[in-house]
């Protein structure tokens, strides 16, 4: 896609954005982008959808488990994921 095609999709408010593992790895920037898109959707009745594939999700969870070892709590991660999915924030 070129810049004009992306701009048109944003203007139309009908866009799906898929993230790869690298985009999700920078947690603060990723969550900030998600928050901004959710606000944009609310403000202009857009339908910009955020998609993270199961592969990216699994890779990210594996990396977290490797990083935090015994401090890794899947229940905590599930609570955060549920809040993001249902736009409740943190």
C-alpha cells in the first residue's frame, strides 16, 4: 500500500491494523497507540480495528515467561488482556 491508500482508509474510518511481534514488544508505545486509536474510534465513530495474531501473542507470552521466570503470572496477563480487549484501560 502507498501513503495515499493508507490515508484514504484512515479518512474513511474503516481500517484494520495488524501488529507484528516487534510492534508489540515496546509495550508503552504499543499501549499508547491502542489508547489513541480507541479515542479516535469513540470520537468519530470510526471502525479502526487492532489485530494481534495468535502467533505474536504466543511469542510475547513466551518472552515474558523467559524474562520473569517464577514471577510470571499468567492470571495477571489475562486480566490486563481482558481490560484491553474490552477498552477498559488499566
